């Protein structure tokens, strides 16, 4: 098959907007987040995703860092970048749930720079909730499932 016979690449998706998300959390950038190119290094985006979701879980009383019997282990992640961010930007993280399984959750997070309505970056990660001691998958508790359903999108 020649290059001419190959299917054209699919168009790049457009960034989502703030109203596409069910919960919003404000996060700050730090001086150390900038890299040699003058923008936020790509690894920082993943840290912001994690901070936003786990902060929401803690605020909702769904994650007890020291004594909870279930913990979420990340089994898959991804990110798409649309615009640069840098210190001293203020970042709003939009959070939604795209899939709610028996013991797993696919969280999607949009990062919005300052007052921008379009996401500068969008990512996802999948948590599999496991028993803290055995590390075996454990079904989501009823109260957790109920709260996560409020973030669920079609």
C-alpha cells in the first residue's frame, strides 16, 4: 500500500469548554512548573489532573488517605494539548466521569488557563479501586458510586 492509498488522518478534535464538565476546581501553577521553553512542562498536566480529582474526592468525603479501605490505582492515562500554560497562570480543572464500572472509573479533566473558556489541555485517567491491603479490585462503595454519578456524562 502506498502513502497515496492510506486513509487521510482524522481531524484533530476541538478542545472542550468549561460547561462540558460537572465540577470545577481552581489550581495554581508554580514557578518550577515552567520548563526551559518558557511554558508548563507536559508532566505538570498529569499532576494537575491527579490533584484535581483526588482533591474533589477528599472534599466529598470519598477518599481517606490514611485509613480508607479502598484506594484508586491508575491503570491508564492520556493527554491532548491545545494551548500553552505557564506560571503564574491560574488553572481551572473541569472534572467529569466518562465511565463508571464495578470497580473502575474513567475520569476526564479539562485544564483551563485563567479565564479561557476552551481547554488548554484535556486528559483522562482510569482508576481501578482496590482493597488497600490485598490490592485486589473492590467494588465501589454505594456512597462513592452515588457521588460519582453526579459527574457522569453521556
